[in-house]
C-alpha cells in the first residue's frame, strides 16, 4: 500500500496542530479529509492544499466530533470520496483558554468547573475520539491495515490542569486499551503530542506565555508522516513527543529517542491481581 493510495482523516484539521499534520501528510502523498467544526476554515485550508498539491487531494467536512451521526457521516464521506480510511488522527479538542483567556497559567478552580463545563470537555476530548474510532476501525479491519494517532497532552498538564488534563488522561488510557485490543490486526494505536505549549489559537494571547518561546505546529510533521507510513508497521502502544523528534536522524532512530510506552505502565506492576 503506497502513500498515494492511503487516506488520512484529521479531526480539528482546519487549524493549529491539525493543519500542520494535514500539510505534512499530503506532502507525503496521502489524500486527506479535514473534519472540523469550523466549516469556513476547513474549506479554506482544503482549497489551499489542493491548489498546491493538485485538485481533489483534500476534502473538507464540517461536523462535531461529539455527535455520533457527524462522525459516522465523516467516515462514510471519506470512503465515498477516496475509497478508504487508513489513518485516523484524533486531534480535535477543547482547551482551558475557552473557559477564560488566562486559564493556561491560572488554572480553573473547583468552583469554576460545573457539571456542564466538565461534560463539554469530555464530550469533545474523550467521547469524540471514541466515536471516530468506532466508525473507522471496522473499515481498517477489512483492509488489514490502519493507523489511529491520538493527541493527548503532557503528563505535566494531566496532573495540574482540570478539566482538560483529566479528559486527556482518559484518552491516554483509552489509547493503551485500544492498542492492546487491536494488536495483530494490522491496526496500530499511538499517541503523538507536541511536548509543551504550542503556538496555535488553542492558547490565548492572554495566557501569559510568550509566543516566540512556544513550540511551532510544524514539529508534528516528521513524526506523523512516519506514523502514517508502512515504515511504522508493528509499532503500537507508544507515545511520541514531537519536540524530541530529531529530523536529522533516520526515522527509526528518531522514534526510539522520542518514544515511550503510553501512560504509566510501570504502575501496573504494583497491582495485586487474583490468579
């Protein structure tokens, strides 16, 4: 299966990290579906890539990852247009800057996190990837090959920032479970994170973090290209930090340096489990 015959669907692909990954994957020869709640931005980004890479390489679909019908329709439209869904990148998310502009530094308090806000974060950051995986995996199983790449967050954030950190910790756990369930099917499940605050609209200008010191979205390009390729066959259950990916090394070596098991697997050794 060549890159030119593969199709990637990137949720939240209209901007930020999703935009950078869509750019990288299409540059590597893949077709791409940009699935984003921002219809105008998605269409604009798709048109820009199609102008550079060749018409009809990218399809923009507007929809909400927290809605099961939207997720099912996005996968169906992807297959109808390109013939397959080979790479699913779960990147869409909602962050704490949506609560208040300075929340990246002054984290939301117990009093601020009411049930409605909690449900919103989990609907997008947790239920969204679940719905997308449920819709995509049967098609990948039928082809005997597939990639699921989930964008969680740094462990630092998981342990310090609610409700975002908790929602991403849930996705981290789900990723480990899915990797184990799909082992041997040809479908791999891995995590790709930038490694720290990244210069995207996801972080407000009022967060107090100088943008010139933030990571740049383009760092996601080299690892996502490798993860979406046959060169990463058999690599599953791993988390990769894009900021640690050395593009000057060959991909296998870069992956070894930037990668580690998903989650905290060493903690599983302390459980007392009945025989």
